[in-house]
């Protein structure tokens, strides 16, 4: 998009960061003290019934600072980056029409990338192809799926971690359906999609400077989730005949490990260790995305309440200085 066009657009703030970095706390402070309305950028929060394990804000927080794009999809219905982009653009337009500033908050970096760059039109997979890929994963592991992707789309395989089953499955589906690597399709996408954006995007990254402290917080947070009833929450989902371990909602970090525990695949201690390790791996992937994100305001945070005020003051001074709030 030409610079003259982007500078004429109203602003939107994209508040990014690894899991457990305090993004929600900062977003709530901004929504309560400034002209902001929150749009969630989280691939688990979109699903109804994924509450405890997804770290979904409770009713009291949502009453103070409503979040858009939370609880909009049944867990039996997959939600894609393309779905998010269309929904986010609609919500951004509505917020701007109300004279407010969109505040997009979350850690699903693929969604932020889809919003910023647009998406090529990707074909839907046939049930037979999807089942074939899931069968390969079940029999030989997701490493085998990654190896197959390496053969047909090396660039995608280099981008996608072997422990990221949702993106691995989607990339291989696209190739199996079209015979064309997903990377090639992405490169040929129309820039008209970028011109659909109703706002000028300002990216702000909350980056904890103490990785060990973040890891400790992740472990503590999962213990709290277990105490709050995460196992019962997943058990309720397992009672539904239309839900299974291959769905994106159930593959969410934490839910996948508890599901396996309830299936008898792991004992309690192993389940807990695997869930914490998977969350740390997620944070590591998020750090990788954030370090390479162009034109982002990086704020090094200490994982304390005061981080939210630091974000607010930075926006007032460096991003939205022309706005009185």
C-alpha cells in the first residue's frame, strides 16, 4: 500500500507478545483509560467452551473491557487465518465508525501476519486428503508429515516447526489438493487484499527480558488452570461425539495434552510436563516471530503489573502522540 494511502488511514494498535507476557492486562488498562476497543487475536479464544486452558478473560474482565472475536465458533468448526482476517477487518471498520481505535491483542502470530500481508486464496482440503495426512501423523508422528512437506515445499517446511501440527497439516493439504506448493500460491497473492485494510497498523511487542522467569510463570499458570478445573473442562468436551483429537480446537496447547491424559496415554505428571513444555515451545516460536517482525515497537517487560503502564505511556508518547487521551 502506498505510503500516502496508509498515512491517511486511522490508526490501529497491534499489541503482540509471547504467551503469559501480560498482554491482556495491558489491553484492559488501555481500553479503560483510552479510546480503544479490543479485538482478540487468539486461535483458542475464538472457541466456545475453551475457557480455562485458553486463559480466556473471565466475565468480570470482559464486563470492564469487552473483547471482540471471543466465543464466536463452536470447537467442532475449524477457524482459519482467512476467517480471522475477514472478521478482524469487519470489526476494525465498526470500531473506526464508532470513532474509536481498534486494539488487536494476542499471540497468534499467523493471524497478525495474515492481517498485515493478506492471504492467497487457498483451496479446501477433501476429507480423504485430510484423513490421509492425519493417518500419517497418527502412525509415524508429525515429524513424518514435516518430512513429506520438506519434499514438496521446502520453504514452508523451513518456516513451520515440526511440532506445529495445524500449520503442517494445512500446508501439506494445499499441495495435495493443487499440486502447487503453498509458498508459491502465497507469493502470487494479490496485493489488493492489503488495500482492504481500514487502518494503519502500528505493531507493539511486549518482550519479557527474563526468559527463565517467563518459563516459571508458564508452569505456575498451568498449575492454576488445573486447580481451576481444566481436566473437567476437557472431559466435558470429550463427551461430545462430534469432537476429536484432530480438530484445531482440541490440538490447542494444554487441551491436547489433557485429552491424551484422559485417553490413558499419559499419567498425570507426564501430562503436566508435556503441557508446560508445549507452552514453552509456543513461547519460543512467538519470540522467533517477534524478533523478525518489521517496524515493531519493542518493549522489554518484567512480567509485572507495571508493564501495562509502560505500554500505555509508550503509545501516548511515540505512537499516538497527536491524539489527546
